[in-house]
């Protein structure tokens, strides 16, 4: 590279950062940047050189609800990604790469849980204090985790959990013990749900948690392997339970994890 | 928000921490980051586009990009606010070069812009970057420092600079290239 060419690259980069290049020139610089670390570094340098000029800019105020729109677009993108992941999931399942698919599924859950955690801050007080804590005996599996209990924590904030749920996976006996959960207002009740691909596309009710002042026992008639990988949820429903057969009120969801490595 | 906080070291650190959390898809941190920075970034976008609705549209994309790219933020390369401002400027310049925007909300008064650009926002302590840059800009022949500022702050194309400074396009190109070369030498000292 001769000296003139170096100078012209430097000029090109500086004009790129200044913003005076036209569209085609900008596109060319951006395309070239991907595979040209020298060019990339020159851009970073000029950005640092000129960044001080931003101090001249006076603050300005966009409309108040703009951040909500940003979050809505973010959700849209995550949903699109989840749909893509779902097709990936199906592909992987059919090509016997089941373990990868489970990771994808769990990742999708994690994203949903995060989204819930955020939106719960602005949601009803009921949702904000609702949390489940599940302790589950290990499944009958010949692994090093044989004696480690499984646990799932789903909390909207740092407050105490609202419920502890323990599950004897051999007898499929479920015990929900209220911790800080308050009795529901008149006309409302908690409802417990299970969701797993093996069971169907929608959550299935495990019954109402009508009286939260005492531990509640439920028998779950699903295969232990399904229970182990299922998603559990507690939603707030009208008295008598969800009128539609699927959760309609604020809900949180979670899965089981071993408590030790 | 106290805007002058942005120039303080602890705020730089807390913004960096927020970006770190945003990289882990923490929406609360994202919300705090927005609260702490959106007026500054919107100021950058609006100054170039000079249209409220178009600027709001671009600002949304800017924050979505910040969310996506937070993972690649490197505190050793740029300060958080510089990194975010770069994303905002890039996106805005792309927009303004891409197509003709709707008519701006305000009639652009070049004299006003020139006056405005001479005074940094008082609530900001002048950054070291700016002090050095100002010293280097001061060495440029008049009115080339103003031209550099107009390009950077107002997003003027070469053609717009030619109109603004009442010079042929070729002269603007020469001014730009010579100014860049001179600044390069000065800044790297």
C-alpha cells in the first residue's frame, strides 16, 4: 500500500465518521469494515477523536411512552426468534439431536420468564408478589445427581416466595405450601398448571389452590419423565377456575433444576 | 435526571454495568439505561433529523440495536455514552443519507445552528476528548472548524456544506480532506 492510498483510506474513514459520505460510499465502507481490521480500527480511532463533539448537543425529549414501544418491538423480535427456534427444535428432534432441542426449549422459557419478571413490575400486586418455589425429589435416574433434589425458583422480585411446591416424583404426589401468598380477593382464585409437549400444546390444569392457608396436596397422573421436564405455573383466575380451560390471568412459569452440580 | 451526572466517572461505571446487564437480557437494566441516556441520544438524533416523529422512530431502532449489541461493548475501547452515541449517529446518518425525510419541523436557520454549535451544553463538564479536539480544531483555518462541526453535529452532506458555507462542492471536498489530515496529525500527537 503506498502512502497516497493510506492517506485516502484515512480520509475516507474520517469522512465516514463525520457523516459526509453519500449512501453508496457509506455502504462500501461498512461492507469493507467487516473483513478489514485495519479499516475497522481506523474507524474506532476517528470515532474516539470526534466523540467529544457530542458534548455540544443539547438534550431533547422524545414522547413519554417511547420506551414501551421499544419493549413491544423487542418482544416481537423475541417471538419471531422463538418461532424460528421452534422450527429448529422440530428439525433437531427429527434428526435425533434431542438434547440440543431441550436446550433451545429451555432458552425460550428463560426468555419468557425474564419478560414476565419485567412486566410483572407494572402488573397487578397479585402478580408482583406471586412466586413459586419447588423442591422435588430426584427422578429414578442412575446419575451422579441421584441424591440431589431438584428445585425451581420463580420470583418476580427479591421478596419471599409466595409458595413452596414439593413433588414426590415416585408417588407423583404434589404438595403446595403457601409461604407469603395472600388469600385472593372475592371472586378470584389461584390455579395450578402443568405444560409439556408430551401432554399437548396448551397447559393442563392441576386444579385450584382455593385455600392458601394450609398445604394443598394434588396427585399428578403424568409420567415422571414428563413431570421432570414439564413447566409448572400458577395463575390468578376467576372463582371456580379459568373459564376457558387455559390460564387467563397473570401467571408465572418454571421448570425443575437440580440443586447441586 | 441530573444530566451533569453523565460526565462523572461513577456514572460511566454504572452505565457500563447497566450495559453488562443488558447484554444478559436484563430488561430492568435496559429500562434504567434508557432513562439515563435517552435525552442525550435523542438530542443527537433530533439535531440531525430535525423532525420529532422521524427522530423517535430512529431512537427506537437505536435502543434495539443497543440491546442487540450490548454484548460487544468493550469499556477499554470507548466509554458507554460514546459507544451509544456512535450507534445513534450511525443509524441517523444512514437514515438521512438513505432518503429524503419529511419536511423538518423547523425552518433550518443556519446562523442559529452555527451559534448553537459554538457552545457545549453547559450542564456537561467539557470532556478531555473535547478539550483536545477543540485545541486541534482551533488550528484549522476559518471556517473549517465550523464545517467539521456542522458535518458531525447536523449531519450535513458535502452538498449541504457547500450551500451552508457558500462554496463550490470541490472546495468543500478540499477543505474536508485538508482538515482531516491536519486533525489527524494534531490528535495523534
